[in-house]
């Protein structure tokens, strides 16, 4: 299998930039040093991505590097399992290294995990496939797929310095709340002022950023289709490089405006949350 020869240099650059140039991670990301804490598995873990120098120079290393390529260049390396114009790294910023954008660091230790939406325990590979089916509006990779195994290997490698069972305080996205119902009119104005340059006036994306609605964006069953999730992501990370520059209310307004626009359906949504508990802002 061909993997671009420049990937190692690119990967090293991303690992360096991903840790050093992102907004500061949320507060509880350092290991608590306390004599009265007897069970270290209960403390907050350190956000400690491994050095690229720790990638082994064997077949395992090749697998890790392929996983990185699939995450960053999903359109190229994820075919034919992608159904839109997104890459995994559009949400998992900095190749999964950004602690404010659904980082992969430490995530391996959380699986297998019960997921209420599916009403079953899911492996990390299952969770990756959920993203392919929903966020990528594509289809699941076969369980024995070398590409699926490569993504899992990459996440495993990023998680190696985080003890299994420890608290991953940076998991997901820093959540925010709004003081009022979302204002779609203001959301449209915020989008025009702060989002159009990268995402285009029609939301269909540009060379700088992916589409945020329409047939080439995430479908209605993706996590980002929930206004609260999109608002939290926008607050912490958008405009790119200028995270934390909008108010919480503005983030909710623009998230609601974006998610009020048309996007692909997900027929299997009828099977979600079979025992109830569906979040109130789920759009179906």
C-alpha cells in the first residue's frame, strides 16, 4: 500500500503544532499530586501526547502512520467509505491532538464502553465506524479492514501515555450553555461576519474549510448536528486560530443557524436510543 513519502515530516510538524499552538486546554488537564489519593486511576490524567520519535520503525509504525493519513486526508485514504467532503481532522483538529476539539489522546483507555444511543457496549473500532457513518455520511469499514485497524492503531499510539481508567478531563469538547433560546437571525449575521470567509456564503466550504451544510456535509445523526455540540465546538475553536472569540450566545446562535440548513438524512436513525434518553437537541 502506498503512503506518501513526506508523511513523517508532515506528521512531526502536526504533532508539534498541534500541542504548541492550540488554545490552552480546559483547566483540569494536569495530574493531581495528592498524598490522600490512594487510587491513581481516579485522578485526572495528564494531557501528554507521545513524541513522534516513539513511533516504531516496523510494521506497527507503518500502521500508525497510515492511521494518521486516514485521519488527516480522509478524502484520499478513506475511500470508498466517505460520503461527503469532510476529513476526520475537520472535527478532531490537529490530527486529534487539540484538547479542545474531541482529541484522540487517552481515548483508547475508555473502550469498550456502553453507548446509550446504540444500547450496547462498543469497541473503539465501533466508535470510529459511527463517525464514518454519521460525521462522514459514509459507511462502516469492515471489521478486518486494514484502514480501520490503522485508525485504531493511531489512536492507541496517541493514548499510550494516559493510564487506562484515569479521568480524561479533556474528552470531547468543552461544553457551554446559553442564557436564552438561539436567535437564527443573529446566527446568520455572525456567520456572515466570522464564518463566510472560510466556509463560503452558501456554507458549501472553500479550499480553506469544509462545508457546514448541504449534501457534502455531516448528516443529521452526527454529533455536530446537535446545536449544543456545534456551539461548544465553535466557541472553543472557531474561527480557526481565533477560538474563544465569540460569546456563548453567539456560538449557540450561529450553531442553530448552521444546523437549521439542509443536510443529508441518516435512515438508520430509527434505531437510535432504543431505551430512551435521546438529547433534547437531537434534530430527529
